């Protein structure tokens, strides 16, 4: 599943391609991708004649800003956007096509069919599902360590599931949570409320640096993920812990272990990321 850096890469790519393009008509061939309004024909009708201005992001959601409208879209497992000339053959699993007045098209392809699109009047989207329940935005300049500490430090559950919960901090998925915890030297099963202020500050810094580095590298290409223009991200080569079970830790040489935390496959170095003594004693 694409995580924040991959969605950010898609956003940046789309921003070089679609601003200024005016929609002539929209074709929806898989109605359930369209979550709002209820009627996909209404969705298509409302978009007619509108122009894409820019693409923003909130967590793992893309926010397509048009004149007077906002389309919120989640790629889920395998969703892809691409821009094509209208005479190029339409690939299988293409479910929504935005036909532009200049003879090009924005096509949405989704083999797994889990992706979503919601259409709103401008501003309405921030007060409505799915964006309204989202937590802190980790690449926002306003994401300070104090803000992070106030949201995380009272949770009496393991830190990894806390970080994966989109109601606290958005956009960190299974790959980057393992990387950030490794960079911060924190065991993924540490109870969040047991983390010291110093550890939380280090973790905040690790989250920001991990995600920023991944964005700079164009995201990671795990499985079939590619960005908006079909290019592979490069950050998978920089992953230091994720997917490296039984390889030596790059910091200390200890073999990396894999376990399951909160139902998710989890990689960690038992030496660089020790479990706190109190938890170890509890077994
Ligand atoms: Zn280590």
C-alpha cells in the first residue's frame, strides 16, 4: 500500500501535469469508486466544465483542487493516476476517466478496486469524512515535538500501533514506522506512556527525517507501487530495517529480528532498540 511519501510523490507528479486542464466530461465505469455524491452520474455532471488548479495532500489522501470544487481521493492498495492522450489505448482496470478539453485525459486505474473519490464544494471537505477524523500531518511545518508529545505521551498501548493510528498522526504506514523506530532506537512494543520526553523528541525527529528522506527519494517501490508517471521510487534501497530480517544491523551488526506487533510484521534490532527493563521483566 502506498504510504505518505509515495502519495506525496504522486501529488508532485500530478502537479506538473494537470493544473490548468479543463474537464469536458467524466466517464465512470466502476460506480463504487465514487463515494460522494451517491450517484456517480451526479459526480460526473458536477465536474463538467471545471478546471484543475492544484493537487494537495492530507495524510494519504490526495486533494484535487478545482475552481469551486475539491475531489478527495485515496489510492488504497493499488490505485494509480496517469495522464494520457485521448487516442492512447485505455488499459484494463481503468475505472474513471477525466476527459480534458485539450485532448488529454486523467485516468484512474485500480486493479484491486479499493480506491475512493469524494467530491465536495471547496472547504466542505475538511469538515467531512474522510478527512475530518485525521490526526497530525507529519510533514507540516506546524508538526512540532510539543504537539507530537501531547498526542502520543498519554497512550497506554504499544508505540507502533499508536503511530499507525491515523487519528493521532497521519500517513505513517508499516514500512516507515519500522524505519522511524529504528532511527530513534525505540523498541516497537514499548508502551507509549513509558517513553521519556527525550525519546519522544528523538522519535518526532526520526519520523520527520524518515518521511522527508523518502519523499526526496521519490518514495519506495515495494511490490507494485509506482508514482503517477510510472517511475519507480528509490527509497527502498535506503530502508535500513524494513524487509531486512536476519541481515546484520547497519549500526551494530546484530541480526535484525522480525516479529508481529499489533498484527503487523515488524522489523527491529534487539540491541539498538532494547525493550525497557520494566516491560522485559513482565515478560
Ligand atoms: Zn543494531
